[in-house]
């Protein structure tokens, strides 16, 4: 095959460089994307994905604010309520694992769009539930859609944004989670003044219609297209992006691409077994341990925040208001993490946010008065939401394009097992160990996650995806 046929519309100097080094189409596509200045065009695509992430997060976070009401209406015990709250994580476990594999096989955008249908229908069914069985099944469906969306969204954004800005924007993407969580609390507070918890879920089903905008505006990942041999389509996508960037720059010439030849050139398929071999073995052990214990601690605690406050004597409206208040600290938390992943690096930022979460979580659980409860609660949410931002910035960088969604999806799926177990364990532990025991358990989970990163983690800051994955 000629160089021109292989690389389609690539500029002449780059075609010559490709011919000299015998690099692959995927290498050239990566080089063309990496050298692009970050403009309003790429950021516009980022915000479309981030907005879908925001609404998805609202659906997931709502249960924190209505679990106490659901528990009361259906007469559930603490253990039963914990089991119900775990249902969405069971769906997320299945969705994350399946979506990652499908996205690496069939493309990013089609799976991302499908995920929105699942969580939209799931939210609608939550609002129409007439008994706890129907509600639980609806939460499984809702969780399945959410589990599908998260690893695919990570892959889309990480493959679009250049290396010098990738960590920051991956962290900011996850920052839409605390904003969505807070928005869910505000929406719940307002709706509960005039209606019941079902209305909240009915309202949250509507944003799934964003699917129409995503189908129109978000292109398929050029890196994925090139990796799977769709050279002409990959070239067309990159050419369009280059034209949009050049337009935003007032017609200025773009920098010359610098091609990095990857060791895994030409391989489009990635077996699940490969996650456990070569350079990926250490990364997979680290990232699975990290996700499992971080999510076990996080969801074991936050899913129960509102219900724990109600159990301590707070009215429903007061517990919702308090949870919203301490969650506000998550906003500076994710901005801090977005700065830290580029200033310190992914590994150091991950360890710091995990240990900060562990310490503040323990102190929160041992608060002696309201002032300490609020103070430690704010610090806890600051580090918890910062932790999330680092997780989502770090994970997709550890695997190659042909397996990025699979690697991120499997890590997320393992995390969802922790999410599934966490709320139920809290429901079981609470009657005997009390709130102090619950928050000590959460702190221990964060410490184990931090140790995994310290021992097995590697730094990826400032490196192209192709350089990291080899």
C-alpha cells in the first residue's frame, strides 16, 4: 500500500516522515491531534460530553437525598435500604464491563448514545415505581446506563484532548459529578416542598434527550478509527477537527506533527487476557485495587449521608440542606485536583486525595458537635470529589487505544463491586458499630487504595497516550 493511500489527507511533509519511519496510520492520527492548540472547538465537544455526565451524576446522586424517604415509605430496615441503594451499582458493574468491550469493538459514540437511552428509561421507571421491587429493578437499569457511559466518556475525552491539557480536562470532566450531586440535592429540596420523591426521578429522565445533540455534534474518535483500520474515516475526522481549530485561530497555520512510532503498531484487537500480561499486569492490579476500595469507601458513606442524619434526628429537609452544604466543598475540591494532576502528577495527586479522604472521613465520624460535623464534612467532601477527579484522569491513560475503554470499563466495573458492597455493609454494620464504626470502615478502605497506588502506580503526566501505552 502506498503512503498516500495509507495516510489519506495527511500533509506532504508528514507523509514523507511516515514513509521514512514506516509508522502506522494510528501514529500519524495521534501526531496530528497532539499538535493541535486547544480551542473553543475541542472545548465545545468536551462540554457536550461533560453536560451528559452532569445529568447522569444527578440521577445517581439523587438517591442520597431520597433514601430516607424511600426507607420510610416502604418500611425498610437499614439492611434492606442498603441493599436497595446497591441495586444501581449492580447495574453499573454490568454496564461498565460490557460497554468498555463494546466501545473498543464498535466505536465510542454509538455506545455512549446507547447508554443515555438506558439511564433515561431507568430514571423514568424509578419515578413510576409503585413498589420496592419495581424501584429496585429500575435502579438496576439506571445503573446499567450510567456504568456504560462513564468509561466511554473517559475514552472520548482522553483521545481528543492533547497530552499537555489532558489530565486537567479529565479531572474537570469528573468535576461535573459534584456539581450534578449538588444540583440533585437542590432539585430534591425544591420538589419535596410540593411533591414526592418520584417526581424528582421523572424530571431527571428528560435530559436523556441530549442524545439528539450528541448524535449530531460529537464525532467518532479518530484514534479508534485509525486503530481499527478505518483510515479514510479517521483522516476525515482529523481533517475536520484541524479545519475547525484553524478557523478558531483566525486561519493561522498549525504546528507540524511529531510522529511517535508505537511498539504495538498494527494491532487493533486487545484480548481481556492482555490486561494481565506485560506492562499491563502491574497497572491492572493497581487500578482494580484502587477502584474497588475507593468506591467501596465513597459510596458506602455518601449513599447513607442523608439517612444517617435523619436517624440522628434531623428532619428530611434539614438533612438534605446539610448534605448540600457540605457537598459544596466538592467544587473547589475538583478544581484543586485538576490543577494538582498537572502540577504534581497523577500518582501524587491520587495518593494525597485518598489519604485526605481517609483522615477527614475518620474525623467526621468522630465529630463531637455540630461545628466539627460541618467542618470535617466540608473537608471530607473536598478530598472525596478531588479523589474522583484524579481517578478519572489517571485510569484511561494506562491502556492503549485498542483497549482504553475495556481497561477503563473493567476497572470501573470492579469499582462498582465495591459500590455494590459498600452501602449494604454500612446497613449491616450501622446497628452494631454505630456511625463511628461506619466512617472508620470508610477510612480504612481509602488507606488500602492509597497503598496500592504508592506501591504499584506509575506517573503519566505530560506523556502522550501512545508513549504511555507503548
